[in-house]
C-alpha cells in the first residue's frame, strides 16, 4: 500500500504537476484540474485493468468465479479490483494476463499521437489525456512490475508461470522503459505550451 502511494506520487502526480508547471498556463488555470483529473484516474484505473483481464477470459471461454472491477470505496476499501477465473498457467492465460499491459502500450501510442499532433488549448483536457493515456500506463506497468520485484504475487508472477521468468522480466523492463521514455519526451517537448505555438 505504501509502495502504491509513493508510485502514484512519482508516476502520476509528479509528472502531471511538472507538465503544468513547465507550461505557460498559470496555477489558477490548471490548479483545480489536478484534483479532478486525479479523481477520474483513481476511479477508472482498476476498472480498465480488470476489464482487460475479463475480456481475455471471455475470449478464451474461461470460467470466471469472482470479480471486483473497482475497489469498494463505500466500504472504505482503497485497494484495487481483481478477477478470479480458472487459471491454468497455459498460453491462453499468458495472453489474458498480458492484455492490460498490451492495452497500456496501445494507449501510450494513441496518447503520444494525440498529444503531439493535436493542438489543445484547455489545460484540463490536455492534462486528462496525459494522465489517462500516458501516465496511467506508466503507473500500471511500473506499479505491478515493481511489486513483483519485491515479492508480491501478481500478474507478473502469472506471466512467468505461463511462460518463463525471463519473459516476465523482459516484458516488465521493456514496457516500463517505453512508457517512461514517452512520458519524458512529452514533458520535454511541451515546455512553455501553449505559448510556444503562438511564436
């Protein structure tokens, strides 16, 4: 739990705040956006991750025993969702477990294209796209892979069981490095935005 809080701070909030601070927008223009964007991300992060697993289980006709797509906030739960199905550590399970991270890579590509190619003047809209399409994948991959490195039983364990530990590590490292590189490129490119576009 402490690790997740630190990673939210480092992989979601810090890049978002840095992105805004490097822009030509004033705090008055973007300040309230940070809180709203964070809430939107927090309420949807687990949902999209678990739906990706669920979609894979459905495609491969796996029996789903139990699932929780979002934490039960109304009961004070701050964790994530889960899906329990008839996991057998075979090649089908490898794809099912990999789907949220494949989705992350697709979102990164789409997000990079949208942010780089489209001119957006609204700080809220640009920040929301940045978080949902770029920083959320960065967090999803980074949080789950680092938890695996620290001994947690999670998706990367299952990837290793259904393939090999080497493949699990290659996926974790390459996917995280890709998402980190795209994040850094966007933050660097958007210094003084949108004023830079008016020069």
